C-alpha cells in the first residue's frame, strides 16, 4: 500500500444569497479556532435559486495518508489509529477537518457543514 485516501462531500454556500455571519465562541472552539475580528465566515440566507436551503452544489474534502517508513513501522507494530494519525500529521498530512475548515475560512462552506462532515 502506497497510501490511503478518505473523502467527504461538503455543501457549498449559495453564491446568490451568501452573507457574513459570526459564530459564538463555543462553536469556533469545536473546530479549533478562537474568536478573531479578522475572521469572516459566511452562510446562505436562502433564496429561490437554492430552494431556500442556503446551499448550492458540493465540493470534496480529502485526507491522504502516505505510507512512509515511520507509518509502515507503526502499522507493522499494530499501533492504534491515533498513533498512526499523529505520525501522519507530523509528516505533513492535511486532515479532513483541516481541509474542511480551510474551505469555511475561504467562504466556500459554513462552519455547520464542517462540523457535520468532518468533526471527530
């Protein structure tokens, strides 16, 4: 095995009814963020083009685990999944949560979608 990939689909915010929103501190804490006036998040208000859902279309979020020597050793030693994930992140792996959160920070999706799809 050279690598393993996980993927999920996130709903995109409808571009026709997109508006800024602020989240309470406890919601931001769930995704590993602290309140910052420079952070701007968005949501879809709901319109006829998105059938009043606030979302239109989907995009993928992915995590690719490349099996390097350290990961291979952990697998051979039957390490638990947390140890393998920690080693992969230390080697530069972007997790599903990281990829999803980046899409929320770029205004492509909502924090609610991040929590629905990638929250562990």
